[in-house]
């Protein structure tokens, strides 16, 4: 423990914060939050009423996340790891773990209702993920507090349908022999699960919209667009917002999907009417009478308006 304290102080004294993300977080832990790496205070816990409020505020995220938490634990549970969902303040609100290992994690204070922001716990998977807004892996002595160096934590941020960071998905292991390669695989699984949860949150926010995968991006990036019946983009995930430069509430200021995606579209009333008729015709397999009936017009009117497309 003393050796860790000395290593932290030496790295900070050498000015390594500019070259190392871990040392930069150590620096925040000391300079911003006033923490001491030798501190062994018990983890701060919320009161029962405070935790109930946090859980209620997280209800939509919890509802969307639980199936993915279960699947993720099936993958990593055998590696001596627990799965945690924490809110945007670093408070774990849901957890999966084996009962035989619960005492280990409870001993670290890594439990629901505790506080794991950088301000309370220094450099750690949950708090540093929140502080930097990106996926992180904090291995054992990369933690700031000596009391936490028995943990390896792999975390990824979760964003809501408006692109706001609302939670952290974390897998932590207390196994002393967890290899770097295995930690890398777990980190990938955490990131994939986080993207699934974000997609589920997005679908729940736009249940009536058609969802499109933004072109030109890795499928795993989670870049989704919500398009309404008028072909207007009314929602975009964080990745899609960054890719297309979208800002603000898209339900109030929607964007034509054709303009965003760079595809041709009907730009006149006549062309728009013809597009509607063409879609109606396609839906019924080219049956003009059925298409006209669906649109509430006569067969003759349908022929006249669609013109050359029927010849």
C-alpha cells in the first residue's frame, strides 16, 4: 500500500499528467478533489430515501438495461466479475454478482447505493469514465486510492436518446490473476452491451419512428436516426449527432432525411404526390385498382396523376 502511495506521488511530481491519462486522473484526484491515495475511509452510502430517489430517476435506463445486464453477466460472471450500472453521479443502482464473491466486492464498497465518482473515490472505472466521457479500463494499481488496487474495472458510458451521458456500465473483477488479454475482452463486451442499451433507450424514445443506421460508420458505433412518416429526422443518437453535426431538440427542428443522407427526394408538390402514389402501388404489388382504393381516389385519377409511370 505504501509503495502505491509513493508511486502516485512520484508520477505527479514528475509532471507525467500531460503524457498519461491515468496520471491526469490522479492529478485531478489530488488537485481538484483533495484526496490522499493512502485514505482508507469507508465508501459513502446514500440513505434509503436518497437511493430510492436515484433509482426512480434511473427507471427508464434500468428498464432498457436489465436484459443486457443479464446477458453480460452470463459472459463475465465466471471470471470472478460483477456487473454494475451506475447513474451519472457515480452511484451504482443495479448489480449482478455471484453470492460467493459478494463479500469481496462489499469489502471494497463496490455496491449499490455507494458513491464512486472521482470526487469520492479518485481514479476508478465508474468515476473516471464519467469524468472523461469515454470507455476506460482501470487495472489494479492504476486506481488512485491504495484501498482499491485489488480491483480491475472496465467501464463504458451510456447516453440517452438526446446524446446526454446518463449512466455508466461497469464490469469489475477482484481476481488478482486477471490478465490484460482477458481484461481487453471484457472491455469489448462492456462496450458492446453499452451500445445495445443505448439502442434500446433510443427505440423506447421513438416507438413510432422508423430507425435508420447512419451510413458511412462502423455498425458498432450505434449511429441511429429516427425518421417519422414525413421522412423527417426527429431523433439521433450521440454517434449520429457527432457524425452529421446535429444539435438541439430534433423533434422541434427536424431535418429532412434526404438532405441529411444526400439522396434524391421529391422537391415539388407534384413530385411528392407522385412519390406517395408510387409507394401505394408498390405496396399492393402493382395493382392499380387496389392502390387507388387505398388512396381514396378513382382508378382513372390514379392513372392520370401517375402518368408515364404506368405506361
